[in-house]
């Protein structure tokens, strides 16, 4: 049977180009079908044996841990409604318990002025029986198209009576502490890099303290001063005090950015919970799954690399690091799709294992090493007990990108909302679930949007630039089109000395074009046409000069247009009203879907 990855075309998700545009796949109306389909697939997956525990048991345990940790985390900076806390943290004695309006997610700015608020929502108790909707991202100053996922997550939870949790992917390493910021006047904008904090190479968000408090405090002022000529009332002015307040409370950069952003969602009416993914990695459910992964490292290693190779071939990708690197195997060590580090030395490194007859040796190949009694068929209880003890002592075992969403989609919820980047690589995760685990993966939803800064942009610049580039190409390869034509940009210069004229050159070129190509005349034909094109340039000097002058003038306008059409400015660089209007319009389609 042909391989599914090769048989089925891979979708190439693209961000919308129009301002306010939204890409969602499949359509909102398809969520009615996705949820029951995913529930059925997860029900089948529940019987998968994880070497001593069925996956269904890990699912129930993982969701209990998820809700408990999410409530505990969110409660550190915002009080949850008592009724909601009791509902989420323990099963109710009444199977038809109804939450009051205070526990609903129904923000007025998303509903619009004429919408009527909802009053109740009925859910069945017990986290393993409640539909869970998920999204996730690193704790960054991401662009509005990413933030849109959180508001859509919220609205979907309303519509389908689900609990929604946003996962803070805090085991990633921040790669740049310089935040690109637009500045200048609307007619001549530019960008500058403003430092957010001092660098801390290799340290993940969850363990990364704030290195330079003065730099963090100054960022809000410097960025506001830079952007104010372009955007007079950016959200940043009101948002940054919340970041600083949460930074003092947590001492962590990632936590401060995530909590401040979530507080604004709550102020706008959201009741979506949040939790750092790192907290979920300390629970028994995830550690048991890690033990199973390590016990099955040989087939996992093979499938992982094979799928990546097929993906690169289908996409014609030559870079071996894209979309993610292969797992290495060297000197008897096999790389796993896991990161490892310790609280005492928080530098993230790949986790390697060396299988032996009786056990697995785990190492970061930089000095840390541990032995675990794990094999392909062994009961994992003793090994998981050792892992739990190591976690209590400060060990960090965290999944790489593909495994992060694999666990979230299989164990934590019915539906995961991806952005464009995550959706691209999670097509690999789909195939990994099929081949390694032998399960049909639950589908995911793809959502992103484009919002430009509210600055007037010159219209038609890109179209004029493309038309001009075509004219310059035609001038080189089809110069006869510009000779004595009514739409020529200037009169033809005086013919150069010699017997050839523009008319004779054009006639000769036409004869060569009409001459059929044969192996014998192909090279002579090519050289003759190229010589004629070059000879004709002597009559078109003024035309070229005028086109190049227009190109130079248009270049500055194109740079302005490119900067103002950049979609990845931090969300806090936009006015509050602009953001709210974007989100309101985008999520209104959910109710109509």
C-alpha cells in the first residue's frame, strides 16, 4: 500500500495578505464534525497499551493534572469564580450541574452591540468526560494573528460547551532578546531593534530569570517612544505596567509576558484557562508516556527519521534542519525527541539513550547520566518511580516540537488549534502517530490572521513595481517591442554607425524565431538572438534610463509599503480598538459557521 504521507498531498498553509484577513482550515462549520470524529478516534486510542497502562488511563490522569495545574496557575494572578473552581477541580455530585453566568465566556466586545448575552451552559462533570479545546504558543510578544487563536478558543468553548486551555510552551529557548519595532513617520517608516532583556543562551523560558531589570523596565518607554509617531495610542502604554508587575511577582520573563497578556484577555471577558506546559511534564501521565517512548526508541527513531526524509522530498527541502532535524545515532547512542536539563544547570540539551540487555542509559552527553530499568516489553512502574524522584530533585524532561503536540492532541483534549507554522510540522506528527503508535490521529484546526498597523499605505505600489520589473526584463529579452512603438517611453536614439538598423535587426531576429530548433542549429540560433538583443540596446538607452529612474523612485515607496504590510509586529504595538475590531470580526464567523 502506498505510504499515506506520499499518497495524500500536504497542505501548504499560507497567511492571508489582505488586512484583517483570516485563514481557517477546515471551515468553522466543520468543527461540528471534527469534535465527534476526534472523540471516536481518541476512544479507539484509549486501548493502546503503554507498557502497563492503557493510553485511556493516561488520558484521564493527564486531563485531571491539566485542569488542576491550569486552575492553580491562573489563580496566582487572577481569582477564579468559586463555582468554576469546584467544577473544574472535582466532579460534581449532580451530573447536570449548571454553571452560572459569572462562569461564562461571553465578552461584549466580541459579541457586538446587538447580541444577547448567554445565561447558562450545562456540562457533564469529571475532566475525562468534558470536551477539552486547546491552543498553545511560546510566551512571547507574538503578532495579532497568533493572539487570535486564544479568542477563537474561547468562543468555540462557548459554542460547544467545552473547557478551553491555552498551553504556554515555556520549555522553548528564547532566541532573540531584541524586539523589532517600527518607528519614523508614515511617509518614511523604518524599524529599530529594542532590547527586551539581556541574553541568557540555552536557558528555557521556564527557568529563565529576568537578567537585566533596567532593560526590561526601559523597553516599554523606548518602544512607546519609537512607535508613537506611527501609532499614537498603542496598547503597549497600558500593557507594559502589567508586564512589570507580573515580572516582580514571578521573577521570570516568560511568565510575566504570558500572565500580563492573559490578564488582558480576562479583562476583555475571556475565561480560558492557561498553564505552562512544563508543569504538565512533571505529572505521572506524561512521565509514563516518556517511559514508553524510551522503551520503544528503536522503532520510534526509524519512523521519525523516515517521515522527515519523505516530507523533505515531497516539499523539495534540501536543508536537513527543516522542518526539524533528524534524530541522531552515534557511538551506540540514540537521540530522542526530548530535551533534558536540571534546575542546577538550566542549559537545554538533547536527551540520548543507549539500550542494553537489561536497561536504558540516559544522558545529555555533557556529564549527566542515569540508568533506567526500561525495555520494549517491561512494566514501566519501577522506571516511572525513578523518573518522578528525579523530577522532584530538579530534573527537566521536556518534549521537542513534534512530541509536544502529539501528547497534547492524544492525551489533553479533543481539538487543538494550530497556527500556520505549527500546522505545517504537525502533518509530520500525524504520520508519526499512524506509523509509530498505529493510531489514527485526531484532526486539528488551523487558524491565523493578518493585521497591519493602522497607518495609511500608498496603494498599488506592489503592482507598479511588478509591472516595472517586467518592463525591464522585456527591454533585455524583447527590445524590439520598444522600437518605434506608440507606447515607447521615449523616442529612439540616432542609429549607431554601421549597416545594421533597428528594422534590419528586428527582421533578422524574427527570422531566427521562426526557424525550427534542431540539434544542429540550436546553439547558433541562441547566440544569434542574444547578439541581436544586445545590439538593439544601443537604440534604447533613454528608455532604460527612464525605467531605472522610475525603479529608484519606486524603491523607497516599496520599502515603506513592505514595512507597513509586515504582519508580525507584537500585538501590543496596535491600538486596543484595532485589535478588538479584528478579533470581533474574526470570531463572529464561528457563530455563523
